[in-house]
């Protein structure tokens, strides 16, 4: 997720036009030169210094047992289908999900606040008067798994290493870091240039800290199935590459009694099963080889949960509310390829997807249509631009699509027949306007050089062939030489990272308070050529960069909402992405051997950290 400057020269003039007089406003209400136990971008912290545990934690829950599951989400170079390295911090290779559990960070997020972080390795943090330098006082008891102390030297080494060599999901946020130094064994200082996003610090304090001694004698690459030395609550136990991995609790974990950890992470072992086929994973769950599963196949959710363990009430099938944070699920059309650079071509492609037919015939009415890249949040643009949005958009007139200034662009509503002739005719017209015409006797359109408009959808699971095939047939109807290419998990990861595709889908969850660093990964021109970034379409537009600057300079949450809504309008009008669908809830099924606290927190659902093993329930259904 090589990087050059964080923002690049493209945005400089436009950003000044939009925000001519805004000072740096990082944590405007937060005192400087004062040791703080936590940070929050807007408003006060919920938890006071010395708090015992988060409200959503369960300090009285029993400890022990194994949580066996297939993870629904992952980070950096992690792959939910296979793995060939245990270094999750590098751009290359496929690491197993949840390797981050083996490492601790300076601070950690609260799941019941949208943007708050509290000290973990760092006991306190002080902000300099110019708000560009952060000095962390480390807890002296912090230890790596081999018993060696975790010092400021390790922290400084981590940030300098990550800035140079790490996965883009880690490296890009450090582009404006100018210094990471150990002042003394327990004091670490992190300094930025002043050009960083106001809320960059909220991202980088959550980066895992690695051992300097370990990586000075071991390569920092994806070539080894050797677990790097960590300091977290779990460490790598038994594993079989590409099949499963177990994370074992560290019995003398140094931070177990801290308020940010107390009452969480109850399992002695976390076992992750990896399956390259969704049906195989479901069969393993039915047999009880996997004990928790989030269901992402609507047909399976609607028709597959009738096996004996369900009817015997050994397995629970239910829904949990989604988090209050933006959901991005869309197809990306790769504009690094000349034939997709014209927005009319991209719009024509989008017109071929009949969501209404798909929802009824393939999704069992389980999904709703996405129109935005920030669904399920307050950041979705609706109707006409507000005065605050107009203030941001007006200086960009002539540089952004005219549609931006009208009603927010919506995805087309089809007649549900699977082949809406009105929309397909519109698609043919758009291709013609873009210079693509169908020669006599040909099924496909060509440009003035006689080249076909070919499009291949890259997928990594057969379930997407079923979903995408009607889409492909409609594209063929309007003259696009469309096809689907199914590849294995490892090849899919490489091709996505290298931008070696015509069109690909992605599902991602953004933070509840999106930062410049969150959004840069997806939309900024500086990441368009950075292999492994999430800028899958190759968006490289100075006007979009300007709006990202507006996001970074938002003075309060109201201004942040206006800036992201303005960004949403432009992205939707550009049609770099085709938003497809989203669900209102998590669809989950689990063997009835767990306890958990309700309601779940609003800003996260790490079941492996929140739930616990209930021996009485397990005994009742024969699982103990």
C-alpha cells in the first residue's frame, strides 16, 4: 500500500488558493509542552489518565481456549488465502493475517471513539510549540519476547527503517518525517517538516515497533518464514505455510495490566485457517474445523445455513451492526492504460452493470447499491453542494467535471431486466463520443488505430465469475471485448500491487476520522505510481490533491465532513471507480462456545480481542 514526496509539487498552488490563511491546527485545543496520556484530533478524550480499562472491555471474562477463524480483514502485505513470509512490513511476499498482534506500538486506538489514541509503549507524549515534534516517554517495563528491553533505539530504528523500506501502507505516512531519534533509552523524539497532515501522528503512533538487534542480523525482506522478534501479547506458534498459523499468548507479556489491554485478548491461542476456495472454507466451518466466520457470499448466507449444527442450535447465525466508519467497495478502472483514460469510456463501462438484476437474482436482496466511496458514513455527498462545499469547489471550476457542481453523481438505476437497453444505448453513444466505433461486421469497437477496446476483470475467486459474468456480457453488447481472468491468491496480490490489470475490485474500511494519510493511499497523485498503494485507478489529478489538502487542514469535524463530501463529489464525477454494493451489517456465524459483551463498540469489531471462550457453552454442545 518508490514513494517520492508525500504531497508533491502538483498541489502547492491549488492548495494555497483553497486555504490561503489557515495556520497549522493540529489538536488545536491540546496543550503543548505537556506530557499527555492520549491524543484526539477533535474534542476531549473519553478516558482520563490512569484509566483501568476501556468501557467495551471485559475484565472479568475468563482467560484461555482457542479462537479458530478465517479473518475478514487484513493489513499491508497480508493475504487471507496463503502466505510465504512472516515479515508483514515489507512490500513483497504474502504474510498471514494478524501478524501485527505480535508487536506493540507507541499508542493504540480506542474502539469507542472515532479518533482517539492512548499510550501503550509510550506512557506519555508531549507536543512541541510548533506542533511538528512529538516526544514520547517510554514505559521502562516494555520488553521483547526474548526478554530484552524495548528502548527508544528500537523505536527510532523502526521509524527510520519503515520510511526507507516498508510497505507503502507504512512508508507513505512517514514521507514528511525529518527525524526519528532516541534522546535517551526511555525518550523518543519524532519530528515532521511542517508540511505533514495535521492528523498524520494519529496514524504513525499505531505502527508496530520492531527490534533493532533482530533486523541488524536478519534481512528486512519477504524471503523468510521466520517470525521477526516482537513485543506484543502474542507470538507465532505452530504454522504450515499457506494452510494455517497459530499465535500463542505470551505468558509474561509486559503490558497485560495496562488500561489499553486490561479486559481484552482473552484467548490463549489464535488459530487462523487459510483456504483458497470459499466453499472449502465454508465446509470447514460446517464441520467445526473453523469456529467463527463472517459470511461474504450472499447466496451462502441465504441458502447454505441449513446444516445439522444449525438445526441443532450448535451454531449461531446472526448479524452485528457495521462500524460507524466509511466503507469503500468498488471496481477500479486502470487509467495507466490509454484506452481507459477518457472518463466517457469509464462511464460507459459502469452503465453495463445491472445492480437491480444482480441484487434480485444473485444477491438475494442482501446488498444495497453503493453510490459513494464513503458509504455508511456522514461523508457521503448528497444533493447539491453545501455552501461549505462550494467554497472548496469553486476555485477548481474548469479543472474538475462540471457535474460536480450539480446533484451528486449517482450510479444508474436499471430496469432490472439484466439488459437495460436505454443505458446500453447511452453506453454506445459515450464510446462513440470517445472515438470508439464498431466497423461493419465486427462485434467490437475499435479506435482510429484499429485497436479493440479490450477489458479484463481480474478476480481471485470463482464466486466473482458468477457475479461479473452478466456485467461482462453487457459490455460485449456495447462492443467492449470484455473477459474475466481468474488467478490464484499469490498471483492476484502481485498483479494488484504492480497495477497489472484492466479492472479490479476492492473492499476497504477507512477510519472514522479519515486523515490525509488514509486518503492519499487511494486518491493522491503521489501514490499513482507507487507499487502496492491503493490508488488502483492511477488517479493523478492536482484538483483532487487540492481537496486532500483541504481534508488535512480541516479545523473541526464539520469542516472535515464538508471537505470529504467535496472530494466525494469530484471522485464520483471523475468515474475513476465504479462503486458497487455494500451491506448494513456484519453477517456472522459461530459455534456457540463464546461469550461477548454487547453492544459491540462503534469503531471496530476485532472479535478475537473482544470475545472469550465459554467452557460451559462448549461443554453443552460437545466442544469440550
